[in-house]
C-alpha cells in the first residue's frame, strides 16, 4: 500500500506501509544522514557517511522552502527525501536519496510524485535535474517522468587567488533593507532577459536569511550587469574552506563575455575575503562560450553529470548564454 499522508501517526499504519509526506524539522538529521550514506555508497567511498564533509543540502533546502521538501517512510522510519526548487519558470529537484538498504524497491518513484505536483502547481515551464551519466538506472527512473537526457554539466573548481579588486561590484548584504526589494527586481529583470520568467530571488533570500554567504552584484555605472549567489563555509553547499557559486549570470548584451570574466573575478575576490582556498561552480557545457572562459580562468572539472530536462528543449542551455548553475 502506498499513500501520501502528512497527518497519519505511526499507530494508524500497518507494518510495511509506505508513506510519502512533507519532510519535517524532526526528520532533518535522519534525512541528512541518508543523503550522505546514499551518495557515499553509490560512489564507493570507504566511509560513505563522510560524503560532502561538513557541506550540506538537506537543512538549507528545507529551510528555504519546507513546503517543497518530502520524505518517504516505511514503518514510521524515514527512508529517503527529495526537494524541489522554484526559480520562477525554471525548476529542478534533488538531491533524491534513499537509504541503501532500501534501493530498488520503487521508493524513488514515490518521491518523484509530489515533486512533479510542485512543478505543476508552480506552472514551471522548464524543469531539469543532474544525475550520474554512467547510471542507466537513474536515467531510466527520470525518463518515466518525461525527462530527456540532453547535455553534460561540469562541476568545476579552482584555487582562490589573492588578486586586486576586479571591477565595480557590491554585496547584497551591504544594501539597506529598504533598498533590497529594488535590487531583487533588478536581478529578476536580468535573469528574465536570459530566459523569460527565470527568477532566483528565493536563492538570494535564502542566502541572506540563513547567512549562507552572499550575493555578488556586478555593476556598470547604475546598470546591474551580473549577479552571483555564493555559499561559503561549513553547513552550506560549499563546505569548509570553500566558496560555491550556486547561480551566476551576466546580462545578455554586447559585453556579456567581458562581464562574465569580471563576474568570475568578483567571485574569486569574494571567496578570498571569506578565507576560502577553493572556488567551485558548475556549468552546462552547452553554454560553450562561458564554459571556455571558466577553463581559461583556471577552473578544472571535478565531476561530470548528465543534465535531463522536461520538455526536451534547450531552455537557456545555449552557446551565447553566460550563466553558472549545475542543478545539483
């Protein structure tokens, strides 16, 4: 028997029942452990639970949008979790993880169902994920939900360099509270010019509200020409001694490539200010010009994943788009 039931208590359930429900705060430690154990086991780590060190996704993504986080449980015990992310007309999900002892029992499919409901409710136009390119099992699962394999995504990193100030940039956290709404509008205008309705305001708010790092704002006079949402330090998606660019983009104008180089330099400077030794960022390789610029600035590939999208279309994964993200 399978159900989506956020309210029923353990005493109301028969042994072996599978329930999918919203992820609760009291579940987070178990969900975090399962996430690390699942990835670490799949990757063959000697100590699977050490995966990601002190970096993490579960706590921060639940805090950012608890209504889009789900747990699957068996016999009233959490067996896995999944998270949906809303970027306006764009969305992605993950990490989807199941305890290794319960693999191949259909639990991943159960955790996909409420995620797809979220995208339907949000009217998301372009939905995607990144999975293991060498795993037919993962690809087959997501194909059942209408996702098509399209491009490779490179998770990259480079040493942080002690360089001088690259150009005119500021931090979102430095803006007075009464100016932040206007800044978010400017960010929305920039991302919407790349892909209609793309909006990472939730990511900017999550970083500010949870003190996960900061958002870099790149200016050309009074014109916002770039932004980068950065995580930094333990407990974030970066981890200790690292800075992670979760999203970065420059305005689609004649100087987009120049602006992108400036944005990469600004991210390096921010990472240096945070005493990080490594700067990491992911990029879909279909954004060929941006990918080449990252290689030229010293980024090297740590992990290559497969991007899958629904519908089967490019979205903003085009050679002329200067945008950083990796949908992990």
